[in-house]
């Protein structure tokens, strides 16, 4: 269980499937990976597995940001036979270790949330809808309720990194972009994090229905604020001379070819480029690179946009760095979307 704005929320941990999978795969050592909001369940899950299967259980203590963030190195270190990943759907294909994904479906009544949503839809007839894996199971009922109110609802198919109908993740809203011309606005069921990501990607209004806070909001003011912030950061970066490319070694975030291409583009624009490599980039550690004036986020694309002030220096997405290098321009970037 977790707390969000004084609302207690429970999640389906799929204990029966968990035990069945451990037994089926005859796993002797299991590594469990949990998002921060579920880490308190680590003790319970560890005890459950060990008592019912005899397997030795390890819990990853590191933050988990998505299906791209599998603990492959940790699993190898403890010689785990199986990784149990909670809270996300499959994102990458890898053959190094067996992984099962448990979605941690939220157990919530969305009736009151639907009533609040109605006041934000106005005269919009055609609605595109997307949600996170925790609420995907409720999407059909939510859609039917909107249709009963006279709305036409479109649920997108899979996207670039999403494999389930209606699913969105923090860095991929491509499925929604595919139906953008067919809808008047988008309704996102999820957290502010996902609502903002959708708003920065889509060229239609975005309404956020947050099941955790049981609130509904229009994301347009937040989008304008972030775009103004991002434009100022890009303009400041244009005057910088030394750039540091942050290349993550995480399995689902590693993109060496893009880093090398961007390094060449920035060099042609007269910039000195240093490539920094790590699994995860902690702002406090980067302060040691005093000569670097601008960071370029080659890891999770949300690193640069969600809380750039943590880094103490301008931090760009690869697309924004392309604007600095004169490969593209601001208007094209906005039209294409940040994610």
C-alpha cells in the first residue's frame, strides 16, 4: 500500500502467479525489483517466496524508473536465476536472464474521478485515451462510461516501446500521436508525470485524470511553463563551449550510436564534447566536472525535462542539443514533440 495525497491505495501483487513462476522456472535465487512506492512490500514478498519455494531472495534497493531499467548487473552478481520486475510492462528484449513482469494493478474505484472528468471535456466529442499499466485493466469500463455520455473514444494500439492497447509510459506517447488527427483532445489516466509527458508530445489539449489524488486538471498551463523553461535553457546552452554527454549503461537506455552522432554534430558546431559513462547519473557526482558547462541527457529522456535545476547547469535532451548544433530548430522540435 502507498499514500498519495492522503488516499490509501493497494496494488495487486499477483502472489499466486509469482509463486507459480518461481516454481515453474525452478529458480534457486530470485532478485525482486520494485518501484519506490512498493519497496515496503519487499520484506513480505521475500518471506513469501522463501517459505513457499525455498529459493533465496534478493531485493534491489536502487530506484526503478521503468521497464528499461532492469537490474541485469545485480542479477549476475548474485547469480540470480530469475528477476521479478514489478510495476511495468516488458520494454526491452534481452536474453541474459529470465525476467517476469508483474504489473501491480491499482485497486481503485474510478467512479468519482469519471464525474470530475466530465466537467473538463466541454464540447469535445472525440477523445483519445491512454493510461499506465497500473490502470490499464480499468480502461474498458472507463471508456464505456464516456461513450454512454455521448463521446467517441479512441484507444490507441501499441507504440514504439509499448506493447499493450491503450498503454503509455513516461518516455513513449507514440501510440497517441498515431491517432492525434482523429481526436479533439486526449485524456490521460495516470500521474502528473505522465500527463506532462503527453502534453509535451501531443499537439492537442491534454486532460489529466489522476487516480492517486482523485483530481483532474488541464495540462496546457504546465506545458507552456515547461516550454518556456526549455527554450531558455537551449538559448543559454548555445553560448557554452564544453558539453558533457551523459551515456547510461542501463540495458534499455544505452544508445552509443546516438551519442557518437551527437558528439560529431556538436563538434562541427564548434563545441568541445566530453562523453561521461555511468549506469545512473547523480547530480551531486557531476559537480566534480567543473569545466563542463552543459550536460546532454543520453539516458532516460525525462532526466532533462522533469527537474533540470537539480543539475546546477543546463541539461538538454538529444533533440534540444540538435537545435544547439543547428541540425534542427525550435519550431520543428515542438512539432515533433519531446518524447
